[in-house]
C-alpha cells in the first residue's frame, strides 16, 4: 500500500502531459479551415493536415516496433521518464517549425511541422499510456486512463476557443487571412512543452522495467483481443478526428446552421468538451469499491460541474447549448447500462454514435448539427477502453502491444482523407457515412470483448477476492 501513495504525484504530472497533447491535437481542427482558406485547398488537400500529423504516429510507431524487435524495447531500456522527455523535446521542435512555415507561407512546411509534432506525440503516447496503465492494478487501468484522458479532453475543449481566438482573431492580420497568425501561438506552445519537460525532469517518477527478454517475432499478435484492438484504435481515432475536422465546415453549410468560423469554433469546443464530461464520469463508473448508488450521485454531480465549466469556456449562452443536456442524460443511462464493464460500455456507446451519425447524414438544420456535436460525449471512454482491453493479459508483450496500438492511430491520417475525398464528390453531409462505418467496427470489438475479456477479468476479481 505504501507504494500506491507514491503514484499520486506521477499521475498529477502525467495529467499535465495529457492536457497539452490534447490541446495541440485539437488545434488541427482550427488549422484546417484556416489553411484551407489561406491556400485555397480542396477538402481532400486540407485533410493532409491530419494525414501528416497522424501519419507520423504510424511511421514513428513502426520505427519503434522495428527497433524493439531487433534491439529490444527502447522504453524499457531508457525508462518511461526519458521516453517522455524525448517526446516533449521533439514536440517542442515541431511547434517551432511553424515559425518558418508561417514566414515563408508554404503549405508543405506546415505539413512538415505537423509531421514532426506527430512524431513527438508518438513517443509520448507509447510511454505515457503504458505508464499510466502500470500505476496500479490491471482491473482499474481503464479508470485511471479515463481520468488522465479527461484532462486530455480539457485541453481539446479549451483549444478551439483559446487557440481559435489566437489564430483567427488576436494574432490575425486585420482585414485578410494570413499565415503569420500561427507564428506566435506555436512558439508559445513550444515554450510550454520545454517547461513541462523541465518539470517532469525534476519530479521523481517510479521506475518500471522488466528483465524479461522479449521473444523475437510478433509475439503480441498471438492475443486475439490485441489483433482486434489494433483495428479498434484505427477506426476510433479515424472516426473521431474526421468528425472534429469537419465540424466547423459542416456548421457553415446553409442547410445545417450557416454559422461563421468564429462562432462554429465554440460548438467544436462543445464536441470535444463532451469527451471531457464522459471521461471524468467514466473514471468514476469504471472504478472499483464504490456502491452503484454513490457512483450515480458522483457521476451526475460531476457531469453538471463539467458542463458548467464548458459553458464558462465557450462564447455561448445556456440558451445556445441547452439541447446538450439530453446527451448528458443519455450518457449517464449508457454508463448505468454498462454496469462498470469496459467492453459493455464501449459497445453501448458505439451503438449510440451509429444512430447519431445516421441522424447527421439524413436530417437537416439543428437536428443534424446536434446529432454530430453529441457524438463527442460518447467518444469519451472509447480510446482508453479499447487500449486497456487490447493489452489486458499481455504481460511481457505489453510494450510491444502498446506500440502496435499507437501505430493504429494511423486511422486519424487515413479516414479524414477518405472522408475529404467523398466530401469533394458527394458533399460534406453525405460523407459522414465514413465515420459511421468506423463505429460499426467499434461496436463489434466492444461486443467481442464483452463476451470474452470483461468476463475473464470479473472471474479474476472473484478468485482474488476483490
């Protein structure tokens, strides 16, 4: 028990890390319409922002996997702390590249900066997600990841409002669109990454290493939940990023809401803010040792508090976003039906998102608008639940499995480009069928794990007396 007390400071430190990469990732949704207008891009060309950023996850993870196969797991050799520090340094460099990109006003250099930033985040994802999973028991790993991912969502919620204000208004050249508005914001982000690196360097973090020799070959792929989970991460990240990338443009459509970018960015914040609500109450729902009645009370109170926080962040009134209360209620019902089981909750939330996306495709006006925005709150627990269900029971193959899962973030590069191509061909609204297909697979993965993984974990808890 004494060791568990030491986990509080590491979790708090890592929480700031999750916040920062959530903030920067969400900034891509501001960059897309900004760069599209600046360089007169098609929808497909504008999605190269996400292609380069998330494509770096695949390239970086592939390199990591190859090194771990022939030379041994790099994170295990240098330690999780050093892995995180290296990731922060690369991320800061990537942010710094926005300065020459803006100075020269060349789209290709922006894409190189985003690719470099994505490489830094790859290291952070591999090291930090696995590290959080190790800070406690396997049964409560989903709860811990949901908690840290909740602060990641706090970053994604603030970014559209604060970052959007910086790029679209405060640092923008009055009267015309200019690349210069990205210079100072990304230099500030680079400085924050370096500052966070100094803080993490000074904080004492527990050391997790193993003396086990990793077998050659794709040993992790002998686990069926991991093989399915790789596609689960691919489709989840792809679907979530594709929706977020198009929300501002979607809301500009005259048959939907006809909103300007300055107004739409606030609803984009609500979309990402929903994930924050869901992740915080998901941490409560999936935690152990709390009675169902207390859980419901804590979850209800937390959702109201976080909703109030979002309302204070966005430049909208309660009258503008009161329909969102319906999604919050449905979210609570979903958690209750999920009964604190990671896979069952994942399955339920995926089904809800399929219905919402179908509504966004076939309905118009505010019905389609809110159906799309409401998806965010049900995305909340998906990444952490898919991740922890996929690596459950992997043992010495955990790091290898983690790198394969991070490699699957490639979905964030591929799916938005595919959706962009369909948007050019058949229109934005009809193109929303692309992420709908993604959630169909997630529902399948949730159902598979519900019948296999959740049950085995429950039996483990009974045998071990938890």
